[in-house]
C-alpha cells in the first residue's frame, strides 16, 4: 500500500495542512487545506480544527496509509514535551501543551498515527536541506536564517534538525549585533532581529521619514499612508538612496551574524529565506563584505579550499517550505537525536 504523511504549518495568521507522498514530484501535494488561524478562539479550538481537517484529508485518501503527522509551530517550543512558551504572535498560547492536546484531538477524530512537533523555522530549513538549496549543493547540513516578521534560525546537521538540549537551538535571530542597540522583544538590546526583519525595515523607514532627511520615504508615506518593507523594496528598486541605505544596514547586521555562525559551525551552506530575502540584491553586497571582513574561516576556506567553498545563498523553496518540511518531519527520517 502506498503511504503518505501530513504536514501542518501553524502560523499566527494562516493554518495550512497538506498530504504529501514521499518521493513524489518535489513540491506536489496530494491534497491540501488552507484556513485562517482562529487565534482568538483559543488553542484547544484551533487544535481540534486541525484534527478535523486531517480526518477530512485522510478520508479522501482511503487506499493509502497515513505514516505520520508533522506539525511546524512558531516557537519557542520546549522539546520533547512539545510545550509552547511565550509566543508573541499567538496570545493566550503560552504554556500550551501542544503535542499532548494535538494527540488527544487526533485520537478524538479517529486518526491514529505518530505525531512529530517542531518549530516552524526548523521544518522550513529541513525542507530547504532535503529538497532545496541543500540538495542543489549536494550537502545534508545547513544553517538557515529566515527573515520575516522576526528572524528565524535553524541548524540541520546530517539531515536532522539540531534542536538542542531543550528544543531551543537556533535562536540566532537574537544574537547581539550592536550591544547598545534597539530594544528587542526578547529582553536583549541590539539583536539581529531588530535590524534584519521586515519589522526592522519598517521601523528604520519610519524613523528616516520622521527625521526629515529621507524625502523619498517621507513622500511615499504621505501618498500611501504606509511605509512597510515592501514599500522600502520598491523605493530601493527606483534607486532611492535612503531605502538602499536601510538594506545596507540589514546586510551589515546579517554579515556580522553570519561571521559568528560560520566561525562557530564551519558548515558549507548558509541559506537566507523568508519574505525579506526577496531584497537579496540590495542587502547581500554589504552582507558578504561584512562576512568576509569578520570571518577568517570564511576567507581561508574560500581563498584556499576552493573546491569546498562556503556558500551563502537565498532560499530556493517558496512559501510552502514550512508545509513541506512538516510533511518531511513526519517521515521520521530525521529522528537521530544527538545526546547533549
Ligand atoms: Zn532579541
């Protein structure tokens, strides 16, 4: 009997659920359901909705065996217990026992199979490793930064997610870039996230428009009423000096962070994904310049070991990478858990 897995991408806004047949064409799902995440209804209600949607998908595939369900969730996520801690975008979900509640809801819906839970950044990186930039380079390890509302991070080693001792490895979004910098939600100041996320770009653009020295940004805000990362991207494409300057700041912050990661991990592949990675052409020159200046591992390898150069690349997979990764997680192939 052919088998399949189900992946879930639980976001603060969207809930995506899809059935995936391993070995099938890379990004083709057998079936999928896209729903709004009814955050206000509370976590128990959302989990029940997920279980019902999975039962619906399974009933549509009666001649195939469901091998497992993989769930990618915003973190921090305590593993192996699968308990959520202090999610900024999901108010009311703090300390929710996601794994246990989800397993109960699945049993209640008559679905019996193994459940795997991981943070969303980790499953997106797993997909990028197995089906995206990792497979393109022929490696099974990578470090990924995801530039979205915040900055996500994940480390894949030997095809397996490196979760750390508590499930909380891969928080490089909160590496300190400038010690006396802008305050971050995590309690630190000057984190990577406050200089290299879409939220950071918007804050920097608003600040520049307020200061009166960035006429292009100010004019955009006056004509449209908003100044988000997409607006800054459009202005950069038009050659606006201040918009380009904001992406240079993004690049410098990323370069400083990557220098630390390259010096620490010595992997061959570092991937930059998320919506803001679409501005690669504007931030990557400063990022690579900063990385080259600050990381002697990067310089040594790329100058002397040229057949094994360190690659810094944009993500290959699109917005379904989290969904694909959750479905891959459910295969259980990445179950190697190093002792820490
Ligand atoms: Zn932080």
